[in-house]
C-alpha cells in the first residue's frame, strides 16, 4: 500500500487575507483527483487554508499550483523531495510555465489531468513513471468519479463544490483559461452532475464552473433537474448571459442564492482595453434589477489597475457600486498572469515589475507598473476602496434597502469586513 498526500497550498499572505471571510468554499481539484485514485493508495488531503501540512514521509506527494502560490509550492516540494518522497505538480501555473516547474518536481502535468493522472498512477505503481505527462486531447467529461469530499477537514457548510462545465467562450486579455484548458467548451451529463450534488452533505454548495450560464440550453436542463433537491447554491458567469429571463427564473426556483459576476470596471474604456466588450456599463443597472427580480443576489468582481484607471477611479467606482445596488463585491488588483495577452503586452512595454510570482495574487501586491498611477498608489487605493465598501454605514445601507437574501447578504458582508480588518491588523499593509 502506497501513501499519497494531495496538497492545496496557500501562501501565508493569501491565507491571512482570506482567513475570516466565512465563505471560503473548498477547492475542488484535489478532492476530484482523489476520486480517480485506486485502492492501492492511502490518501490524505490538505487544504492549507484550514490545516497544516503533516511533516512525515509519503511515498507520493501531489501539489496543485496557481501562479501566486508557486514560490510557496516550490518550497513545499523541496521539503518533501529532500525526505525521499516523489513529488508531482500540476495546475494552472505548471501548465503555463512547465520548464520552470520541471526544476521543482519529479513529475509535472501539463493541461487537463483526467487521463494523464490515471495513467501516471498506474505507471507509478509499476515503477515506470515519466517526468512529464501532457494532455493532448480534450477529455470527455463523463463517467467521472465523485470527488472525495469525505477527506476534507473543513466546515461542512463550505465543503461542497462541484462543476458541470469547463471553459468559457469569451477571450478577455487578462484571462488564462484558454491557455490552461483545451479550447473547446464542454459539459458533463446532467444526470451525473445531479448525482454528484446529491452526495454533498451540506444544503449549500457552489458551482466551480468558469461560466455556468455559457450554454443556456444545457444549464436550463440542469436547473430543472436540480430544483427538486432543495439545495441552495452559487455560481459565476458573465453579465451578458444574465439577460435570459427563463434562465434566471429557473435558477431562482432551483435554489440559487447569488451569482458571482465579473463586472470588472465601470469604464467602457477599461473594458475595451482588456477585450471584455461583452460588458456594457450602460446595461449594468437594468440587468442587476432583473437578477434581483428573481430573488438572486449579486457578488460582483471589480478590478483596479487598468490603463485608464486614475486615483479618482476608486471613489467613482464606490459610488457606482452603490448606485447599481450591488449586494457585495470581490475587489481585485489586475494581475497579468503568464500565458495571457496582457502579460505579453506589459512585458513588451517593460512594465512588469522585477518581482516574484507571489506579487501576482491580485489582493495584497502589485506585479506591474500601472499607467495612471504608481503601483504603491494603486495598492493604497485598492485597500481604501475595500475598507469603505465594507464599512458599517455602507453595509447598513445595503441591508435596509429592498434586496433578496437580506440575512445571507449581511452575513457575507460582515465576513468580508471582518476579513479586511483582520488582514490590515496583522499584515504590513497600511
């Protein structure tokens, strides 16, 4: 029997930032990959947001790596390799920077892992594991195992995540999805998704899809089958896909609490700059009212650092968020991930700062030189915006206006406020 440890790493800065949010749902990658593992292995799962990594020997250690966590993940890998474990790595950053990752692991996985992970496990058991496994064709998303959520050591209410589709039809210049996945959009059989959701113990879960409303016909069928389960859930999608009244009606009846929608900016110039012209600022208010009409709340993604952003952008955006009646926001600093058009443009212009990957976390650091302000000014404005949006008076004004899921929104807002105050007290950011 071989011992296997699967790690979802979290660097100390991001862990501190997210620690008190209350809505940190489980990352799906490692529970999902654990579902493919044969009985020849004993398995432990570690999500560093909730637990420490055990300091003992494992025959095999798997680490999923995103860009801001790469340096931290490499240090973890070094520790286990020095102790005699075989370390394998996959995930977005490994796919984007395979030559870099190769120096830190015994085996790397490039691209989607449904087929290559199974092949590697068999090779490992027969002592013929290779150093690189690459997905050459888009895996079919059917007959997939149920994720091993039983291995998660975290609160039950945030342990439920599932995916129904993979990919996105749009081409935003800051997004690396098209470089990570095969470009064809795919969906799982509805019946298999429903059976997967039935295994989630909590009445709350999230869809981990990149754009849950991408295929309206498919999503409507899924929602009709989901409604009888009586669960409550959230998902992310683009604003342009929220104009379909039937789709929103079905989502509300199927238990949707809130949608995470990437508004990104209230400036049409910024949206044009990053090729997100599917968003029309003039449509924001009307579509948000429509979503609210069907009893669904909105958590909007807002990004700062576009070339047209100036120091006035923060206050203008704050007013705009209140005017369109957003229920909550997830603010971010623009992060030019490798493999994106944005990374190439900024790199060619000499605007990428000479800093490590941890600066690409979009929350606590700035990895590039903005056009309309200095990088320190961007970070200060971002922190001040976050503080003001989640101030007590601002939360109270959102609570007392007419809105769906009022108590849930209050819980979420207070969680973000608590997380922000905790981070500012315990970090070097002021």
